[in-house]
């Protein structure tokens, strides 16, 4: 069944005061961030250097087998399995480790960031299709589900870029990672900015050319990053043309989408900062790279609007009972009750959604943690990505309440990790005061 080993001893601290406890409700944001960091590295980073979605409280998971992947069970998308979001979570979590290293120069932060980078490189090379980024790895160490997505690809790009941008890479790493980034983007460019899959039921899934929040910031980010990393004028020219190009039925410039900022995925519920955050990190990267004051102001405005939207999610912590006893099951194979053969992307999505409904009924604590842990934690980070210090400071106390609310060794989802990013970005603000 591919159980993950029971969690090891508490890891060494990373520039903060050492804390030794088992079940412990942190009294200060600093303590909470240290405890969150320890819990992630004790329980949620697997043997392939990928961040897991969930585990049992003892660290156990049921890892998919090669047969599960080939049979596309519970779906070709692998939604609901414990390792469905490896590149997504690795790339997003690198924001915390890279900011932490930049502020502290702590070598352990860089060592752990390098592990996440190794995981990103692994999932970008494990498939047979150039440009494919796998979600996770089966029990044999080499098989994966066939479908990726925008939400797996963009954090891969951001994580590599952030590691390079913040100066963690050695000269040899810089050469290797720059080449890997360029290769990925060139493949996407050749594919019309569509994400290749690694086999049936479809050839591509995800598209950076969509005239929506789903695609616009991602496309501009990778184009600008290619200019940033290669120095080639052609990428700057293409970036500017794409930024001003009018797209969609309303014929709006892509910059208009960036100025408006984050909107939540349709059909995903009223508050969805976790996937929306991917466009926000693209805006943040664009804001950092851009030298033109007018364009920089557009990205700053979009970051402010995104932060305003996510700030509305911060009070959701009040709906999360840290002592809740609802059932959580790691047995994702209950979703196979909804399985059907899949011959298209739509089939895969339909089967995946039906499976998630089965899983939710079998594991009610999962839904609670998604709504009232994942959402506020990602929202806190999105607020801190806003470059307006005064605005972020207005929400500091609410962000710190999110950071200290959870008893992380009693939750099953890993998606409290953004509180580390939020904390270190708050420290960066303190440094600049």
C-alpha cells in the first residue's frame, strides 16, 4: 500500500529559537511559524522531495501504485490522492524558504530549498513527454498520473525563478536551473502555451493564453522571466506586445486583467485563495522585475486588489475548531466507487469531481480543513505579497491571528505552510521600516 514512514524526530531549527513540544498551541507568531516549519518537514515532505497534500497524524499515506496511475484511478487527474500537488506546493513553499534565507543567510534554509528544487526537477523529468510536469510519484519511484495543469506548472516556474532571484543558487546551480527553466518555457511556447500531458485521455491540459485571470499573469510572468534570465530582447518585445494585446470577447488588454487582480475560480466556491495565489505570485514577480514605472504601478494595483479580496478570508479561522473530532480517512481509494473510463479531459474532470464528493462524505474533516485552514492560510500570504507596506500593516494583527490559530500537529492537510511565507514577508517589512 506504500505507507510513508512514521514521522522522525523534530528537525533542527532554522534561525529561530528552539522549541520542543509535542501537541502544542503556539502562543506567539514566531513559535507558531517554527512549529509549522517542523511539522512540514517531519510529516509532509516525502522521499521524492515533494510536499504532500495530506497524511495521517502519524505521517502515514497510501501512495498510489503504478497500476493506479495506468488505470487512471481514482482519475487521470489524481485529485484527492495524498501526492496530487507536488510541484504546486513545492514551488509555492519555496517562497517561504527563499525569503527566509535572503533575510537570515541560514544555510539550513538553503539546504531545504535545494531539496524542494530537486523535487521540482524530478517531476519535470520523470515523464516521457517533453515539458510535462508530473503531480506526484507512485510506489515504484518512476510512474505518475498522465495529467498536469496550469496549477502544477506555474509554481514550478515560480519556484525555480524565486530560487534564482533571491540568490540561493551556486554558479553551477544557476546554470543548470536557468537551462531547465528556458527549456520548459520553449516547449510551452512551441505548444501554443498549452501544458502537455503524459498520455491519454488528452494531449494538453492548461492554457496560458486564456483571456482571464487563469492565464494572463502566468503568460506575462514567463515571458518577462525569459527576458530576465536570457537577456534576449525578443522576449522583452514579445512580453510588451502580449501585455498590451487586446484579447477575449471584450477585447481588453492583458494589463487590464493584471490591474484588476485576483478573481476566484468559477464553480469552486466563494473563497478560493489557494489557486488564485498563483496569479498573485506572477504579479509579484512581474512587479519585482519591471523597471517601467507605469507597468510596475499596474502590477502594484493588481496586488493591492488581490490582497483586499483575500483579506476577507482571514476571519474564517473562527469557523475552525482546533479540537474538532470529525473523521479524516487517508483511504483515498473510496473514490474508486465513482470511477469510470476516461476518454477526454472532460471525462477526467467529471470522474475526479464525483470521486471528491465520495471522499468528502467519507472524510468530513478534510472539507473543514480545506475551507477554514487552507483558505485563511493562503489568504494571509496573499495579503503579504502586496508591496504597499501601510496596507499590509493594517492587516498584521489579523494575519498573526491566522498564524497562531492552528495546532498543526493535529491537522491532516499540509496547506498551513503559507503561514511561513506570510511570516517571513512580514519580517521583510520590518527590516525595511
